[in-house]
């Protein structure tokens, strides 16, 4: 259990299991909201308070036959385990019919249950030997198997490659700086706006700053402050 007394499971799982009585499930999209924010604790609190979030007992299992991850939820830990066990029985008794869906790395999903695993050969091939592989690829999109990973092309001037002013079109950069200026002005902050990039787009003005990490944040910035 995540805290409190141990729970004596009803079923013989014969694998690692974990659970809790008060797991918090955040609404969809909150990962980007929280970790792309300058105030992650505030955003996390807002996410927890969201009407779509909920608290639940949960039971998680990691079986080896077949190897997978299972999670059950319920009002009590007993209900959560029961749901988890039902999923396990369905997976164990299913004649899995696997499909790639949109993946090319060989990972596949069963058409009839929640089971998923590495089931096929990758559709991509090593650019050196031609063997099917999804082991690693370079910035140009060329794949390399484990044997030939030493030939993986390296980025020249890697620091420049990470700088957004190196790869961001001038018009786009100008628009974003304009939107950033309008946002600062709306908060009563005036002055020259400076811009830098390292993992996220950062804007500075008179000792204050904010960052844009995800594309949807960039779109929201333009929509709200682009006029």
C-alpha cells in the first residue's frame, strides 16, 4: 500500500502488486498544464480541484504471464482489486489478435482486450545492415540496430541546434515576442522583451519571465495576446 496498513489481497497474484486508498486521478491534459507552467504547484492544486478530477482506491499488478501492467479502481481497495483481477482474467483467457495500429516499432495491441506488447518485427530498418529495428534513430530519421548504433549521426553544433532562434522562422519569433510583450503589459510590466530557448521558449522583461513549453500553450498565447 502507498501508506497505512498492509492489504491482504483476495487473489493469488504471484507477482508484484501495489495499491492505495486515495489515489488522485487528474483530468486529461493536466500533465502539460502542470509541467509547462511557471507555477507547477499552483497548477497542480488547480488540477486537483478540477471538477473532472477524482479520488479513488486503486490496485495495480505487474504479471509476468503474460507480461503487462494492470490497474483497477473502486470506492474501496477490495473493489479496485476485483476490477484489476477481472481485467487479468480477460487478458489470460483471450486468444489475442494483435494489430499495430499507428505504430511502426513492432509494439501491438489486442483487438479484443486491453493487452499490449512487442509482437511484431519493426517496419523500420537499420540504415547500415538492413535488419528490422527500432533500437535508435538519428536527427535525420535514420534507424540503427544495437550492433551499428556507434554509427549514429551526431548533430553538428548541437548547442545551436537547441537554440530556437536558430530554427524558428523570423516572423514566428517576432509574433511570439509581440504576444509576450502584450502579456507583460497586461500585468503592468513594461520594457524591452528578451527571448531565449532551452527546452522551452522563455521571455524576459524587467526581471520577470514566463515560458512556453507545449504547442497548445503557444497557440493560446497567440490567440489571447496576438492582437
